[in-house]
C-alpha cells in the first residue's frame, strides 16, 4: 500500500497513491461511510494504519477502483506530516561515506543525532541557506517510519515495528561541523534542514529491501548512489539499537544515513530518489540575513 500527503481544498490530507491517480481518504469516508483519520500522523497514533492496510489487502484495493481519482501530476504534495515525535538521524552509515568523513574505518556503534521539528519542510518547499553559516550539504536518505511503540526490541523483531518507508533530505552546515565535531547538533538544526517525503510505502512493497537504491541528486545529476545492503548498520539493527536508548513511538522517523552528500548553493534543485517512492525535490534559496 502506498499513501501520500497532499494539499487538497486548502488542507493537508492523507490519500492513496494508485496507478489510476490519488484518492483522498476523505473521499473513501464519504463514499463508504467509514471513519478513517484523514491525516497520516493521527492514523499512526491511533493504530489505524495497520487496520487500513489490512482492509486494503482484503478487498479494499478493489473498492478504491470504484472511486474517482485526482491525476497524479495535478496534485500538490506535502511532507507526510509536520510534527513527528522524534526525528533521529544516523551519521556515516555507508562505508564509503564513513571513510570520506573520518578517514578511518567506521565506529562499532551508530552515530546518532536529533533533528528538531522546526527544521522540517516538505516536497516543493525551499531549503534556506543560513546567513553566515558557510557551505551547506544535502544528503538523500531512506527514512523509516515507526508504526508502533517500540522499546528494547531485538534485531530479529525490529522490522515488525515499521509502518513504512519514505524519502528524506538531511542538510548540514558543513563548515560549522568541520570546525568541531561537537558542533554537529547545531550544524544539523537550522530551519528547513530536513525535507521529508510525501509518500509512504508499507514494508510489503519491498520484498528485496537490501537492493533498494538511494540516490542523492543535484540539478538532475545523480551525484551519489548506493543500496541498503551497503549500510554499515542495517535498518533492523538501527531500530533495535535505538529502542535500547529511547522508546520509539508511532510516527517517529529514523533517517538511515546517506550514500553521499553534495554541496548546495542558491539556485540548485536537490532530490532524493528511491524506487517505489515519489521523488523528493527541493529548491535551494538564500535565507534572510
């Protein structure tokens, strides 16, 4: 099942993404007298996402075929939701990237940091370069959306807690971070420094997750790419590791690391491309000084 968040009739709504087009959950409620929550975060918080998927695979997909659909290219897409509980970043999680940044083999534990919700934007919104911050980089990443409360779970159990996957772009004030590694949180926390994709694909859409390709793209050119199999710490390991540090809640987001970062300047267009998900694209602009 694939869901998107769109702007429709002045509000942001969850919708099905189908081969025919986009079908808002509000239309499903109206036509079938159902009572699904119409924003994705509330669906997750109220444990309705799994129920919606169960409905979808047990006949719901056929029911949707009877509903009208908005053309895919005529819809305004937005971030999945605006106020996640936690957005947890993982640094240096691809071997090549780890060596590039540190000049040595990777650590034996993941490097983690938090992104504030004030940093969050969605597809089509501008990344604003902070005045005086120096060079800024963008990193395409596969993002994991947590689907249920998760604490002290094993690596074998971890993937049972995944609601789905989306795209993301993580920005870093490179020169601030380079001055002192302890400045990483500051370098990661500026407004507009996290773009979250508009589409969510449930885990059953990816029967071969290790071979899923993640691409960092600038101005139409693929600058870096790699597959999930080349992560130092797998998605299952990251979920388990983090669940032993902090309780994970529905709607929390884990950024799994990037195959490579690219310096961005005003006027650039930067993208995260992942098969099966809508491409996440943001223009880059100078911020107000």
